[in-house]
C-alpha cells in the first residue's frame, strides 16, 4: 500500500504563520479583525456600513475570503482603501498562509484596521488562528435562535458576538433570551450587540467597541 | 522531525463505506436523501413538514448530523418513525462511517425514506458521498441571492435545489432571477423549487419530486 508522509508540524507551521502575520501587523500599527459567520449572515453588509463610518481618520483594508467569485470584494472595493480577494477554491476557511499572501499586497502602514472576512462557515474557520487580534462572530436572526448551542466552538472563541438583521425580529420567531442563555454558558467575556446594518440599530455600540479594541491594543503594543 | 504516516487510501475507504451504505439501503428498499445547506436554512423545519405529509404509507427515518446538542433530533423525534442523532464534535460534515453507524441502529426494512440531515455547512459536506441516492440543497432567501455563485460545488452536485423561506421575499431584497441565472451555468439538471415550509408554498412540488425519485429508484433497483 502506497503511503504519504505528512509532517507533524503542519499545525505548528500554521501557528507560526499566524504569529508572523500578527507581528507584521503589530509593527505596522494596525488592528486585525477576523470576521466569521455562516454564509449570508451579513459580514459584507456590516463592512459596507462600518468602513465609511470609521472615516478617513482610521483607514481600512479588507481581505475577503470566498471559494469563488469577487462579489464581496466588488462591493467593498469602492469603500475600503484597499481590498484583496482571496479565492480558496474548495477551501472551507482562510489559512494564515493565504492571509500572509494577502498582507504582502498591502502597504500595511497606511491602515488603522484590517478586516479579514472569512469564508462563510460556522465550523472550520473557528479552528484557525490567522494572526488576527480580535475575532468577531455574526449570527443573523433568520438562522434561528438555536445556533449558539449547535456551533459552540465558534462562539466560545469570539471577542464580540453580533446578532445581525434584528430588523427581522418583527417577522420571525426568535428568542433572544435563548441565545443569551446559551452564550452565558460558553462565553461571558464577549459583548453581545444587537445590530441591523440595514436600519442602523447597534452601529454606535459596534463602532465604540471597535474603537475601544484599537485603543487597548495601541496601549498594549506601545 | 517526527512524522505521521497517513495511508493514501483514506478517501478510497470513505468511498467504499459510502458504497456499502448504498448497497444496504438498496437491499432494504429505501431511498436515502442527503439534505445539505448553510446553518439555519430550514432543513429541520422542512423535514418537520415533509415527514407527516408523506404519511404512514411511506414511513421515514432521519439521521441528523450536528456538532453538539440533540435539538434537531428532539424536534424530529415525535414525527419520524425513528431518529438518530449523530454528534460530530468538531466535524464539519457527516462521514459515511458515521452514517453506517446510524444505519446500524435502524431496522431498515421498515422505511421508505431515510433523510440524512447533514451538518449546516455550504462547503465541506459537498465533498463527501455518504451513500445517499439523491442530494437536496437548500438556500434560504435571507442568505442572499449571491450564494450559488459563491458556493458552486454544493449546487453543482444537487439533484434538487430548494429556495426556502420565500415568505420573506416580501421584506427582503432578493433577486430570484440572479439565482436562476447562476444555477443555469452550474446545474441544469436539478429542479428549482420555491418553498415556504411556514406558509406551505411549493410543498406539493417538493413532495411530488420526492415521490418521483422513489419511483425512478424502485424501477432501477428491481
């Protein structure tokens, strides 16, 4: 039987690459945010609203992970100072190597924030450190109030949890308390922000959280 | 450097296990349907409506894949003749081995249909044959009309594509023609059924498709 030898250090190499990404971004003075959720939870729409709201004082770059197409990058391109589309082919999450490749295309010193929009997937991205400083997880109202308990790893590692599309609470059965209860068993650290990118609910809270994270991190890296 | 030897035939073993599952289900005279979608597209709700509608003449079993919890199985347990929850832990899709294990818990000769509700994920499940006879892929209106192009592999392999939650078309911007156009480039074989499990739209068409698949397959296995 034919054998393939796999070097045990693959995961270690992935961790090392993530660390290297973080060091490069630290040196450049920018905060990196890994944005994760199921497909269609509103990651791109959130960034479409966030980037202009942050304004020219805190310029943003975006790395966008997708299996195929440049549809998200096409939407974000006109808003962010720079946008890099990473097509993963059949890859179910971004890897630190792909992020390193994306970062190489950017002049990092220009930016205050880099948003890394991961592939839409509630499972695999949770397992990979990309070198980000903070992790934001979105759950949209139409996905249902049972998802925190069903996909615990993703929510456990979140630094902030955003409940998106809250404008649909009026037309859908969704028990926010159930989500809060499930979160309280997994992650008491992350703030829970109820948000509608469409209507604007929660945007102030989200932008304040982002600014606070940047401040904490600037003090830390000083 | 320490090395781990990985036998090349892992994928072949997976294919063999899928083939064995299919043979067992063929021998028992039941049709197996692999139901795939993103988290929260309405797989469980669809089955909640489908199983009673199929009626006692065509009894159903369900295998439900989830990372954690028995929430879906709890919902389906009272409806299906038998329900098996498969918890995959951190596994991002069901494997043929897990399905084989699930099938061993069932007296297969009792059933006309086995629904295999895969883990909510638009990427990884597409790559694994579980031994099913047909593949059904759900896309829900709130996920957005760009998902067929962004997750092509899943839609390419579908035997039927269900657009779910069409009751939300009234409150969301969603271009059905865009989805049809994207599908026409990937998969012209699968019927496209517009469905609302909540309101009942499209259920007749879906049930007719299921009955038709069973008929075709019964003739084929005779």
